[in-house]
């Protein structure tokens, strides 16, 4: 039996339920890319939690068809990390997956060769590029009200981050804008925008 939930929806707080999630707010869909100004390596990640032991079968991300770029010339990698307040040990690192015409404005899926055992707890699921592999824009949307975790990034940012460690949007804002520390910024509201990702678990 396969159980599928979306990091965007997190039905019943990610307890394993028999449900198929869909993009219910397409009109609110946006796009993000770790290479908005120039193509560079990097990863985006979201946290998900499982309530009982399961097997990870596949990971999907929504590819936004960007009007200024041919994303079919690009590839991406998927990664999974254990999570304890922040990303910890890497558990999965996929080979590059090529984006095709069928993936544009649709889903790109990484099927694990063998489903991986997961214990109850939190994990970071990430997508991006280990090296420069072409421009890619991922779909983003507003998180379900039950989602309380944060959006994580691992990418080089000149004079601030070297691309070797994970950071949050709050970290990014405070590091790149020194005046942000003295401003009344609702970081919880900012964190409500998440990657459009699906994770499939097989018992």
C-alpha cells in the first residue's frame, strides 16, 4: 500500500493517512530559483514528519515553466537529511535527473531504486544542483495552516554564505540586510511559503 501526502498540505500533521493531495491553490503559485541572477549550485529544502515507521518510495517537485529559460537543458538532484532542529546527516543523494517537456508546469519525480526505511521523526527533503546544471524554477505556494517548520537553503551567497551549510530565510534576511535586526519582521509569515513537493511512502 502507498500513502502519499504533500509538504504543502501536511494532512493530519503528516500522520500516515490514505490520501491523494492536489494543487488546490494554483492561482497562488509562484516560482523560485536558487539561480535567479546567474546559474549557480544550491539546494532548497522543506521539513516533513512521519508518525510511524515507513519506507520512502519517491520524491516529486513541481517545475515552473519559466518564460526566459529552456529548463529542458537542465538537471536537478534530490537529497534527504535527518533533522534535529536543523539538517543533520545526509541519507540520500540522487544522480542528476533531466527535466523534460513533460515536467514543465508539472511534476518531476525521483523514484528510489529501493524504498528506504524511515523511523518516526522529522526529515529534510531537498532539491537542487550539486554543481552548475542549468537554470531551474521550482513551484512555490502557501503552506497549509498545520505546517510550522521552516524553508531551508544551501547555496553560495557572495560575502555571506559559502554554499556548504544550510540556512533559513530568517538567517538569509538578517545576514544580507544588517538593518533587518532592528525591524519588526514577521518571519513566521514569510516561512508560510514552501516548495511544491510530494513525498510517497510505502509501508
